[in-house]
């Protein structure tokens, strides 16, 4: 017997596999097994080495090194510090602090936290370079300073373009970090190709701004934050694709081809009906993030759409990650999806399509110009409307919404906060990118019908 297991089996070509499938279908059409995604990618029932032009190279990621994260909104510094220490004691390795104002004492917030072992992400909801003086200068502390992301989300600069860009440069000169919030695009309904292209073009705007003043250095770090949907294999491929795309762009600016990726489950597919299904959704989404090569994974509570955060739902969210890491052993193998013909093929197709879209954006003046013209918003909205229509037509299934429906009479008692988008008329510089759950239209109709019948 050969020392190589595969030497004992005859090689089977893709053509032979297809013939076998056609035989087993007993006269049914093979093409019925093919389906096309919203990214215009044709998915086949099987993949073969022949689908790859070249054998893929292993990705330079370490799935064994991914960190369990938890997000804390700092309304009260003492309480937030207490919650942070409790989270660390219970297995959290990375903390994201959302800072609402400059009055927050960073020293008190970080009291008792070992900054040599715990990763920290600061996400200020304001723009100030003087506030940086309060931050410890550590390698594993990241300051998220995304002025373009704020413009896209709010429709306004913090003050104005000149002020924001100058402040951005001052903050970067201290942190050497660029932060791109690509989660915004997913939560607003962008398809995967759009998410990849927009995040790369978003980052490229910062690179152009800094490069004009000669501020880029070999120490520059880029952090991408992605929201993960429930399209399991495609989401794995998405994260692998952004690494390929960054690897192709970074050398243009003489930057490191490595980038930091943090992920969290999307809000896009979360439901108010039968929201325990959200537990399953967030679990598989975190799994996609891990297998896709994310550096840090943040979870969200399963009932975050309808209820305020509390100790119970935060513990459940944290325990999901602990189980994945320490009981399901998602930290024992590096790059476990390397070499998968299916995932490798999808990765290449997503990267190629996203690169073409990125080039179109650059030819049209760049991401910021497209954002100001409303082109980005219009394309995201078109993608969002398409997926909402597919749900309403039952072309896609969302459990608890258009399949296995939760009794509408019980829904009211489970809602603590308003679960739908609420748009108030206000003056904005540009049209904002609106985050909207895909099931909102159907959920509104069911609730309206319930209240109408009651009254």
C-alpha cells in the first residue's frame, strides 16, 4: 500500500463527476442544481480542482489566535469599568468601548485592566485629537477614527470636511491606524461585492489623503470592521477576499499587506418574531468570521433588536463565543478552509468582481465623490430593495417571518425598544446610508394588522 492515501484511488475529472450526477438524477435537468446569487455568481452542486486556475496559496492568518470580544457603551465610567473587569474574568480577550463624550475618564475606565494581555478598541462618537492625550500608547490599543464612515452614516461631517480631514490627520499621526467601518454597508443591504469594493475604496480615500502629505509609513495599520450575514460559506469567502484585495492595494503605497479584521453579526437578518432563531444566526455568523480569518470576533445579543442590553443577554452572547473557542475547538487549527475548492473559487470570484467595481469607483473620482453624488447610497438601496422583495415573494426564507411564523399576539410583551428605522427630517450634507433590517416591511404589516384587529 502506498504511503500516500490518494495514490490508491484513480483520479476523477470534473466531467466524470458531472456525468455521475446526471446519471443519479434519472433524467432530471442538471441545470436545476445551479443557482445564481445576488452578486451574479453561479453556484454549482460540486467543485473540482479544475475550477481553480492555480493552486491557492495558504492565507497568512492564524485562526488559532482569534480573540473573543465584547462591546461596552460607556454611559457611566465606573459601571463600564466594572463590566469590563467582569467580562475579562469570564473569558473576554478584547474590549470595544463606545465613548459618547470627551468627559469620559480613560484612566478610570481602564483601571485594573492588564493592557499587556487585553486588546482595547476605542470608538469615540466625536472627533477630537486632544482627547488622544488620555489614551495609553500600546500596540494592542486601537483608536477607531472613521470620518468617512461617520459622513456616510449620518449624512454630515462632524464639523466640516476641512476640519474633519485635518483632525483625522492629527489623530493618525499619533495612532498610525486607519479604521474602516464596512459593517455599515452590510447592515444597509449592500451585497458582498459592494461591501468589499466600498470598504477598499473607503480605505483608499484615507490612503490618498495621507499620501498627499507624505504621512504614510511602514507602521501604518488598517483595521476593517465587517458585519457577517448567514450566508455561511460566502461570508467566509468575503473575509478571505478582503485580505486578497488589501494585498493587491497595499504595495501601491509601500504598506504592509497585513490588515486587522474585526467582525460582528449583522443586524440585517435579525427578527423580532421568534428571535431565539437569532441565537442560531449569530452563532453561525461568528463561525464564518472565525473560519474567514478574523482577528477579533464580537457577538451581539440575540434580542438586541427588541430589548436593552442586560447581564443575561450579554452573558449568552459571550458564552456563544466561549463555546466556539473552548468546547467546539475553533482555536485549534489555522486556516481550516484553505484548499476548499468551493470556498477558494468563491473567494476568487468575489475578489475579482469587487476589484472591478473598485476600479470603476476610482475612475469616477473615488469613493468620497461617489458618496457625495449619492451613487453609493443609490446602489446600496437598490440592493436592499431587491433582497426585501425576494423575502416578500418567498424567494428567500427567514424563519419566524415568512416561514414558521411566531404568533403575532405574543409579540408586544417582548418589545422594550422600537425595532424599526425611524427617520426624522433633518438637514444633511449628503444622503445618509440607512441601516435597515430586511424583515422590517413584513413585520410592520403584521403588527399593524394585529393592532387594527384589536381596535
